[in-house]
């Protein structure tokens, strides 16, 4: 697969813009998923994931073909997500319903201090609750938890994506797990 | 849980990361068997992971790829050329040269046979020769077109001679001296700075 992707990248670099559509096809699901779990908002995740692909295209000449393209792409996307999270107001809002998740409202950017009343949290459906709890994590823990448990990436790759020593990634995952555990109480 | 060894918490996470050593694992397991609090803690961590992992796959919108393609900057070989130019700045000038060749600039060169010189107060012009008299100092740059320049005094600046010659008995010029006699060189001179501007323009649009 990587060989095919590298072939497409070379074609794009030679000026064949259409070759990029195969690259997008191959990674769009993964990238959208990460953005969605990071941002918890369908519209915003679509925008950010698309932006990540556009930036990757524009900076494609800086990509080292000996490395994994997905790592590079994840890195662009997670940086964009973190920027977006930090720019956002600390209040929360309910997004429109998510296609295919049947009446599921998604919470986006609720800082831990604005946790919803417990009885409201208890009433949530499982999928809604998962997204809510992820959104309650501080962004540095949220990123590693999403990459580790939603994308199921190896720690070494997460360390490359975030350009962070492996030890730091581990510490963040440990703290992220503990933070989630506390949020969940006695689930 | 206060009485529990401090490292037990770390071992739990090492275990969950799948990189626990045999010794640590043995110690952790022994402790969990004897300590209800730690056993529950471990249980909660396991449930937490199972909880996050049960997140459903969120499908990418159907028109996603199409929208990405629409958002890409236009131009067939845009990025290829940009990359090439940024890596080989000297070729920016060469590329500009080719563009200018096909435009009217070269014709402009052939037609432009008229003598001209930058106006500086203490320059002496004799026919098509510019003289910086002995004992005089010209402050500023001098550009002579279709003529020669003789420096007997001093120049505090650059001298550029297009289609002519620079002559000096005792050179006393603080700046650079350029003689441009060929059409190519003349164009090169004209576009060198333009090339730099193009590069900074490309960078701004990165
Ligand atoms: Zn214990």
C-alpha cells in the first residue's frame, strides 16, 4: 500500500493533481475519524480534515518519501485540531445530529469545570457518552487517547506524529487513562 | 491504598501499555491478589479502555474527497514548479529570462542604444564617456548605458556599465562594479532582483 501511495505522491509532485484523489481516498476515513473524535463536531471535523489534506498537498514537496505518509498526515491533522480547540470559546454547544448515529447529539469542547449535571450524563446513550467523556479530557490527553484507542496506533508512531519523546507519550496516556477513569467514576 | 507501594500504579500502566517486565508483572500480580483497592483500580482502568474502544466508527461524508479536490490550489503543476523554484533560486532568474525573451524586453534592449547616465552632481560627460574627475568624490550609485566611464576620482557607491567599459587608473570605488555588455547579461541584471521578488512572493503564498 505504501508503495502505491508513494507512486501517487510522485505523480502529484510531477504535476498530476488528479493522482492526489487516490491519496485522499485511502486516508480520508482515518483522518476524518481522528478530527471528529478530537473536535466532536461533524461540520468542524470535515472542515479541518479537508484542510489537513489541502495543507499536505501544498507542502507535499517537504514530505520525506522514506517515511510513512499516514504519520505525516496525522501530524498535520492533529496540529490543526489542537489549534482549533485552543481557539474555541470554553463554552459548549450541541451539534446537529450525526449521520448514521441515529439521534446522537455530540458535545464539543466542554472544559472539565463545565461538566453537565450527573443525571444528564447518566441519561446519555453509550456513543453520546463516549464522545462527551473524550471531549472532557484536556487536549494533550485527548490527542494521545484518540490516537491510541480510537485509531489503535502503536506508541512509537504516536510519538512520531506528535513529535514527542516516547516517554512523554506514555506519561500522557497514563494520565489520560487516569483522568478518564475518574470522569467515569464507577461505570 | 495509601499503604500500597508507589510503583504499583506505574506497573498498572506499564501492563496496559504492554511493555511491563517480567519482574514488574510478577510484583503487580502478587499485589493485586492481596489488595482490593488496587484490584478495583486496575479493573476500572480496564473498563475505561473498553469504554473508549467501543466508540463506533464515524463514517466520512460521501462528498469529502470531492470537496478536498475542489479546495486544492489550482494550476496543473503548481506545486512542482514552486518546489523547483524554491530549491533552485538561480533558475527563477533563468525562467524569468525565458519569459522576458518572448516579451518585448529584448527588443527593448536592441532599440535602446541611447547614451544615458545616472545624474550625479560632480560627473563630467564628454561625448559618450562619463568621467569622475580627479579629486572629486561621487556619492551614490552610477549607471552608464551605452557609454564608458572613467574614474579618476572616487565613487562611494556601485557602478554599473551597460554596453560600455569601466576604466580607472587608481580604482577608488567603495561599491560593486558591473560591466554588462551582452544582451543576456543585461537581461540577467534586470531580472536578478525581480527573481528575488518572485521567490518572496511564492513564500508568502505558501
Ligand atoms: Zn494496593
